[in-house]
C-alpha cells in the first residue's frame, strides 16, 4: 500500500495505532481509543500495549512491528520518558506522522523535560517522522471519523470551519460549544508545544484546503513570527482568519509558559500584527464562537449603519447603546420609511424611528415581517438587528401566549432569508432557575430554527454587536486592501 | 381607618383598586389583576369597571365610590384620555397614591399627549394625590405580595436589594432574571415618565429603608440633576448604588425620548457624575445582575490582586488575560505558597504559579480544598477566582466521572464559606444543544448550591471579572472618601 502524504495521513488516515491504551479507562490512551470507537473512526484501529490481549473489544498488539499492513498515523500516550523510543519505533515502522498527547516536556520549564522535547524534535527530523505535539489532544476531522480524545459527542457532520489550537482544552471546548450553534468543522488540530509541525504549517495547508472557508485560532505563542505574519496576511485575503491571542499581560504570559511552553510576546507586536494582517481579533471563547457564527451565516456585504427593531420593553434603548458603544451607528430613517412604518405600528407606546419599537410583544407576525422588510429597504441602513424577549413563559395562560409567540418569533427567520441586507436576531437568554428549564428548552428549539435558516442568533445584544463589528471590520479591511491594490499604494502599517 | 403614609401606601397597601380591569385577559388592567391574585397580594383587591359584575372571581365595582372602606392604592390602566378624570375620582375617594400604567403621554412627543401628562401632574399637586408613572409597570414588594403586572413568577421571598427602573420591561426582566441567581428584593419600582414621584424621591426613601442594603437603578434621564447627584452621593456612602445609565449616544437618546420622554444628557456630565458620587456603573442587564450578585454575597474587603485556580485545560491563561485586561493583577505567589502548592499538585501538567493549574479535571476534592486554602493565605493575594469546566457530561461512562465531579465542584463551596478572603466561582456555561439540556439542568443545580452557600458564581470568567472589578472599585472609592474625610481634604472632582 502506498504511503499517504503528510496531511492526508493526519486528517484522513486509513489506519492508526493507539500506543499507550490499556485496560484502565482513566488513562489518556484508553480514553482516546474509547472515544475513537464511539465516534466511529472509519479506518482500522490498532491498540498497542505490551500486556493486554484485547482492549475495548479490539485486538491489541504488544509491539508496533506485529501490526499487519500499513499504519498511517500513530497516537502516542505513553509516559514522557518513553516517548522518544516509541517515536523511533514508529519511524522504523514507516509511520509518517505521530500525534504525541503526552505532556511533561518544555511546558514544565524543567531542564530534563526541555531536553526530552529536543530529543523528539531531533528524531522527527532525522527519521523523517512528522510530529503533532507533544502535550496536545490531536485531530478532529468528522469526514474521516477522527476525533480528539474527549470528542465523543462532537458533530459527525462536516462543515467549512477549521480551528487550530495550542490548547487541547480549548480545542475541546470550542468543538463542543460550537456544535449547538450549528458551527460545523472541516478540521480541528490541537497542536500543543509544536515541536515539529506548527501553526503556520497547518495554516498553509488550510489555505489550499477546499473544505475550509473560515479559520479560527487559539494562540499562546508562535514559532516563527515573520513567517506566521506573512501566511496569515495572505490567507486572510481569501479566508477570514479569526484569532484569539492570549497571554499579552504578565499573569497570562506566566500561565502560557507553564501551559505549552510558548513564549508570549509583547502587546505592541500583536497590535501591529492584527493591523497588518487584517486578521479578526477576538478575546474569549464566547467571542470566538459568536464571530465564527456570523462569518458562517452572512454572505452579503455589510456596513456600520444599523436598524434596530425591538419588541417593546425598552430593548431598543440599550440595543442602540450597545451598537454605538461598539462603533456602529443607529441612524435616523428616511421620512418615507418612517411614514410606512407608522402605518404598521400601534399609535401608542411604539416608535417608528430608529430604534424601531414595536411597542408591545403582541405585534402581529405579518406586521413584524413587513416592518423588517420596510426597514431593510431604507438606503440609510446596512444591516438589521431585531431583539425579542421570550416573555410568554412568565405569564399566566402560557399556552395562549406561547402559540402566538411561536408565530411571532418565526417572522424574522422567514423574512431574513430573502432580505438583501444582513439580519441578526437577538433572542434574549432565559432565566437560570431550575424550574425554568422548559423555557430554556424552548429557547434552544428556536435557536435551532435560526441555525437552520442560516440567520445568526445571539442571547444578548452585546454578543450580537461584538460579532457584527468583527464581521464588518473584516470587510472594511478587505475593501481597503483591494482599493490599495488598485492604486498600487504601499500598505499603511509596518511592524 | 387611618390613612397610610405615602410610601407605606405604595409598598404595603392594605387595599387597592384596579381601575380598568375587564373580562378581556389581553387588557393590561386585567393582566395586572390576574397577576396580583396569582402572586398572592395580602390585602383586599377591588376591580373597578363600569360593565362587569365579577372579574376573575372578584366582585367588581362600577364606581370607586361604591367600594366599601378604605382604599390605599389605585392602579390605573384606562386609556390615556380617561386618566385625568379617574385620577380626580381617586383623589375624591381619598386615595393617597395612584400607579398609572397607561402609556400615551409625554413619551409620544405629541403635543396633546404632553398636555395630558401636565394635566395629571397638576391634579396630583392640587388634589394631593401622589402619582407613580404614567407609562410604567408599578411596584413589586414581596413582603406585601404586591407585584408588577407580569410578575406572577417572581420570588415570594424578600431580600435586601431595591431596584428603581424607568423602564417597565427592564424592571420585569431584572426581577425575573435575578431570581435564578438568588437575588431577593425589598422593593422594586418601575416609575416610567415620573410626572410626580421620581427616582430621587424613591432613593430618599430607600436610604432610610431598613430592609434595603443594595440599590440598583435603570435610568434613562433624571428630573433634577443636582438633587439626584447629591442624593446618590450621600446614599452611596452607606449603601452601594449600582446604576445602569442608558442613552448616552445619539440613537440611544432618540430611543429614550420615545420610550419614557426623558431627556438624555451629555456623556461627559454622566462621566463626572459617576466619578463624583462613586456610584457603581454598569452597562447591561447582565452586568447589573452580576454586580448586584457580588455585592449581595461578599462582605469582606477585597483588593485587586487575584489568585486564579483552574482545573486544567488552559483556563488559567484566559482567566489571567481577562483579569489583567480589566485592571486586576495576577501576582507571583510567595515562595512558601508555591512550595506548599507543589506538594498538593501532580508533578506533570500542573502549575503551582499563579494562575494555579490543577493540571487535570480529576484532582482530588480534598486536595482542591487545600489548594484554595493555601492560596488564600498568601499575603500577595486579595481574592480568589476558581474556574471549573463541567466536563464529565461529555465523556463516556458519564456516571463514573459525574459522581466524582459533583464532589470536586463541592470543594470551593465548602471551603469558600470560612476563607478570610473572597472566593469567586466560575462554572463554565454548558453547550446550547437541545440534547444537552440535562447538562444545563445539572449546571443550574450546582449554581443553586453556590447561591445557598453565599458564594458568587458566574458562567464565564469575563462576567466574574467585570463584577469583581465593580465590587473592588466601590470599596476603593469608599476608602478614598473616608481617608479624605479624615484629612478634611476637598474632593478631587467637581462637575
């Protein structure tokens, strides 16, 4: 059988060895094996362990040499001191790539551990076996059924989002949390200490990967700053690169050093990096999810002039505040739009000016649709945000109000699909009482409806606004870059 | 029967009239009546309606005059043009206070509506009947069983938090959302257009109210700036005043004008206001809840030096980032603390430096407790934040891990009660998939456990940090004010 290319072996291995799996379920290797079986890896899996004859129903091999046929990928979860020998065995067995989950290397800061990592890097180079890790979770690729160790419940559907993460924990949390928001992945890599393959290597692959349209990253530190900058700058012209860079202050840098051993760098350098590459900057897992979500759904161009449509209750006031605080504008609508809106709104308690206030939560769904359409046609407006509170759950005669509410909340989903301008939905989060779990359940169902309709939905106006600003800033950068290219102007920033 | 004092009639009426209740459940007055009955108002309720003999099981009166005995409070929900005559009837019937729910007054910006509001104010002044509103939801006071129209599900328990809100919608949402966080109220007032009783009148009452220890406010605009500033400044020395001021930009101001008719004012004036009064400034409903929560739970003084304890997974890195971005510090621990922590931590994958990384989520609960205690004794540290991910739900053999996790997550709650320094818990939010509702349910149970233990818990590190910074800033202001008073120094700021 022919040996697969490096990245093909990483993402689409036909066979893999799990080295360090045992009968003990609390061990990392066993956990990995169990997860792969449960998730449904499509190739052959060979557990390797000197003692066990069978692990989790699979025949186990005492030695790599005993495995019949080709092995494309090795997952290594043996204690750190044993890793170099295992890696050499893998190379001898002609395995092209190894994922080293084991930690206890340069991230500890201890001399012997740092040396051990250098030894791995040396073996990798000399024996021609490529390494992901050490101190990482590995790869999730739904198309091949490959998943990170905790990823039994990740989506089995493929999508167009790739994620590169130095942290295994955050790779895991992003995959898990993004699932409910309808974000689907092409490839996810947790690469840890990056002693061989690093963030830029993966980026270069993803740039050409047909399945990937959006790239997210969690970065503690990078291996080669200049190469990374150039790569991000180029890719970002074609595919948005959304980066969560952590550890720019003292405590964060200290945490990084002991987490993946990376060297955090100065704040100013990263400020310049973001300006120069146009990469989208986010500051938390939540913002990462929210931003990927809006990039996944919105295709049309979008400017900063927002129309807000609130279903009463003063939600227009703080929505306008949130927009304006974030650098968006909430402009006055044209006289024509205001006149048209007045015809659709109740005479008292409502407002036809921007923010548009429907006055009460019992607006007719068909009027709600018309109001959204009318506002979207105003030439002063680039995008629309509509804010809905899930009120009826907190009323007597819930059934009466609830059936009405379900029709109401369907209106933006129905109309949003054919508007010429982006529509963003805010369905306010439900209370956290244990007794209100059913309201949360209904919230989730409506959220799923919006996911299916391809309309970004957020639980707070602040989250909607942050994501929208990130989306717009990317488009503004693109526009500037294109204009500059046309004029043959030099870039405005340099490091 | 003796006539009650103004505020006694507002918060503890022995009898009230609901004017405008009818057989139609979708009408505001009927909704109010229904809510009061369901919530369990402790006094007598008299529906007033010219047509109906009985409404929701209560005898209805065609005229206020027909009601036997004393009426302390009137709730008015008749159409705007009818309000002046009804208010005169109330005054004639010796009712001391009226809540006017009806909208359609100065908030519309239309001349005749503004005139109508002036007429109400005039009647109030001339006939000696005090008015809350118009365009408001009214009063929630669990001790007397009084509640806002949508407040059937509010807590029946009393607490020490008061809330004053120009917006009825936000009064409602705050009461609803705060309930699940264990926030309990003394008094809540939605006062709308404030044509008679305004924010400062209520503040003066709350300053002396024994049941109120913390005051929250949602403000669109104030009636008398100087009097408001002086009152907040004085009260804030004794009871924290937490203010969400909206509408500081163009769109927000426009929204306010059509919402409660208030005049928003210049940003700079409000900046100066917050500096001079030391009132705690928040920017969203979420931040308001989070901030009230921390004030409700933390009694001990607190400084800006934070120890972070993460249960693995790189959560220390972004927690340190979030702290440092917000102006908190994550200092190096003393050598002694680090040595003691090393004894309690696994040798690999963990960190005894701040942020402290437990290395994996399967730390023994008793070690976790000792680690928290040890960190809290470090003289470099003022407060502790511990971050836990609800991981086991996403693992095979969930039961095995879950029973362990429940013991683990109990550790901070058990130890937090007797620490000399504040402990803040972050239990990361669960994914939003419909199938993961059970994880959300478990999250809520743990959250309730922390509410009961009096330890503030947040679903993200960002929310925890914002609340902590608000709490610390208030204490710093207090300290400065006291130091200044001792030195007889003039204040540093003036408007």
